[in-house]
């Protein structure tokens, strides 16, 4: 609770968290609920157009994470004003000229506009050199998931009444984020320019030369996001066709998992500052594997809800501990660049997972991708339990 009080008492930290919430709320609402319906139901475009727009957004965001972090380390948080201005202009353009080409290209540019936000929040609210950074990351994760999960739900009520009203609501939220960014204190104190001779390529080479990064972190980042991505395309179908859920029941399933994660992020972050990370990682990955294995056999609504909550709890155990492990290989002077490079690798797993999961499901049935994901997570749980990973991590500054 001390970390929460310190974060909320800092106007800059609070502003960064508010920016993160507004960005994730708007982006989640737009791409996970609004655009698929707006493009098809209101504009009469094909599902392929909305799918291409969504893919373009997340692909560009992933591709430019490292470069965005590099610019943050060089220029400070001033770059957020540019990013939110670009995002606002892009949303207005998509609202005024809602053609297929504008939606796809605009979504790609919008993906570019969001790239620095997460990196600025992580490096600003939870710097790698702080002793209580895992507790702070628990707060960051809770805000992130509340925004990303709340946006798609809230915008549904606006869509029921008016698509135009829903679009203007999202534009207004993005404008509010720009105002918060522009009035955020402390930007003038941000160091611009970085250390002498600092370049993105040098930082990539430095991190790639760290055995801890090369042999432990990079495979772990890719595999854990791959495991999650594997079940993304089949979860709604599985809930409907196998368990027999209605759309409303499926929404409650997501709420159960998300609420459990949000409620547990803060205490799990506190534990990650005080206990060995290998045991928390092994517990989190192991519980996730167990709950997914049980979920693959669940047929009753109550058991599905309880298992979804267990997955959310397991997620909350893993994320702060995993983030703290990553922090051990990031230079304090170049934090945003480091987080950006790591986010790029994690994004690759998310990008590959749905395609692979769809292929596996098509060949072997709806349960098959859940089984593959379960096996990957179980292997990771065993690895982090048996291998003393913390002894092999160091910072190269």
C-alpha cells in the first residue's frame, strides 16, 4: 500500500497512469468492439477490411516499439505530446473519411502513435533501479487491464444507440489524454539526448550480448505470449460451441478473469519485491497450465467462471515477477529503449500465436490449441522452478 500512496501522491506518476488508462480504454474499445461492427454494420465494408485494419495497427505498434523507446530516452516525455496529437489527427481523419483505405492506413498510423505510451509509463512510474518496482508494476498492470478490458464493454452501450456518438466519445477521450499529456509536470526536467554515443543499434547489440537475455529471456518472452496467442482465435468459439455460452455469458467469463487479475496485481507485485522470482514464476505458469487443462474439460458455467478467475489470478502472479526479471537486464539510463525491444519480441509471439492456433484448431479440433498452450506453460513452469535464473542476471550499463 505504501507504493500505491507514493504513486498516487506524485502528480507526474498519476498523470502517466491516467494517460495509460485513457489510451488502453480508447484503443481497446475501438479495435476490439467498435471497428469490427462499425466497418461491417454501419459502413457496409467487409470483415476482411476490419481485420486488416486491426492487424495493421498492432503490427506497426510492435514493429516500432524499439525505435519509440530510443526516442523516449533521447527526447524525454515530450514525445508523448507528438504521439497523442498524431493519434487525435488520425482518429478525426478516420471519422471524416471512413473508406477502407483510410481505415487501414489510419489504423497503421494510429499504431505508431501509441508506441511510446506503455514505455513512458513503465520507465517513469516503475524505474528499474527502485526497490519497490514490482509493487509499482502491479499498479501499472491493474490500470492497464482496467482500461483495456473496460473499453470494449463500455463502448457497447454507446453502439446500441448511435455509432457516430460512440466514435465522437472515443475521440473525446483521446483528446483528454492529449490534454493530460500536455499539462503533465516534470517534462521539462526529462533528460534529452541520452548518454554520449547512445544509439538504438548499440543497445540492441548490448542486450543481445547478454547471455541472460539471449538464452533465458528471449525464449521465455516469445513462448509465453505464443501460449496466450494460441487460444485467442478459438476462445469465443470454444465458449459458445463446447460450453454452450451465450454472448452475455462469455462477457461474464472475460470479466471474471479480468477482475481477478486486477484485484491481485497489487498484492502480487508486493510479493515479487520480497520473494524469489523463480518460485513466483513457476507457481504462476504452473497454475495457468493447470487451470487451462481443467478449462478444456469444463462444461458447466460455474466451473468455467471459477477457472477463468484462476487464470486471472495466475496471470497476476506471473506478470509483476516476470517484469521484475526483465528489469534486471535493462540499463537504468536507457530504460525505454530496453522495454521497447523486449515488447517487440513479445509482440512477435502474440502475432504468431493466433495464426498457429487457428491452424492447429482447424486440423485437430477446438480443444487442441488449449492443450498445446497448456504444455508450453507447464514446460515453462518446470524450467523456472528448476533453473536458478536470478543468479544469471546482471545489468550491463
